[in-house]
C-alpha cells in the first residue's frame, strides 16, 4: 500500500508538472539518493507553497511522498479530500501533535516515503529553528533512510510573466544518518542546517535575501 502511487497523487503531480517543467525550467539532481522503496525520510527546506509541488514533480517517476502538512489545509473539504487521496498527514502545528507523529511513524515503518519540513512553516525570509519532529521520526524508525532535499527558486513561481528557475537537489546528509548520541532536537537541527546550506531564506515572490528584507523593515 505505502509503496504504490495512488491515482489522486499521480493526477495532481501530472497536472502540476507543466508549472515546474517546462515553465519553471526545473533542474533535478541527486535522484539516486532517494530509494525506490523502503522506509525513507525526506527532509527539505521550506520557503514557498510550491516547494512540495517541486519535490513531488521531481520524484514523480520514483516515489510518492506522504507529507506532514498543517491541518488547516483540511478545513476546505474538497482540498482535504485531495490531501487524503495523496496520502498526506495532517498535523496540528505548534501543539506537539502525538497522533500525527504516530501515524507518520506507522507509515514510515511500513515502507513509506515521509516528507517533512523541519522549520514547520515557510521561512518568509527569516531563519527559523528546527522542530524536533524530524528527529523523533528518524529515531523511532532507525531503518529509515534519511535524504535531504534542497529546493531553490520556488519563491519566484509567483512572479509571472517572468519565468522562474527552480532546482531540487537530493543528497545524503554529510553528517551521516542517525548518530547514537543525537537527541531528536540535535538531529533535526543538523538536518535543517544541511538543507539550508546554499539556500538562504527568501521572501516569496521577491528577489531579496532575509538580511535585505530585515533592513527594509527596519528602515525609518
């Protein structure tokens, strides 16, 4: 069940693929790091609503990603139906949602590819701390392969008619898989640092780094 791509997931990825390719000129590297089967924990940076779309399209011929997503998305019934059909997992942000984590752990242990953003929300140009959920998932399923995804350029998808240039880079964490001495918080922080390396937080829809954004806000 967890190893198959559901019809709704396939349909959504197929419909959104043209936005990434060819419109966004998406470039994908490191696909070989993502196992074609078995427990996989995909950890990515998060600057835009288009990040999960880019990752899904990049992996459309390899894996279905079951993402932990904020539960408010399910408030719109039709969208919630699509999210369920795609296998995504609702999580109450900022509450330490134990039920959602248990659901993710069960699916991960059964062989699913679980996608998670350590920041828990879009950066909006700000550096954010990592939430410990990533580390808790990894420690709960030690057989899971951790893969990082560094996404760039998705913040410019909304700049039409100017075409963005999106890239998705999959890679194995340079610090290795779970270390025996690491706590969930330490592991989450390490993985976020690696995904953020070379991908500084950017304000969606603007070519502005976090530092420039802060200076604009602080100007008299």
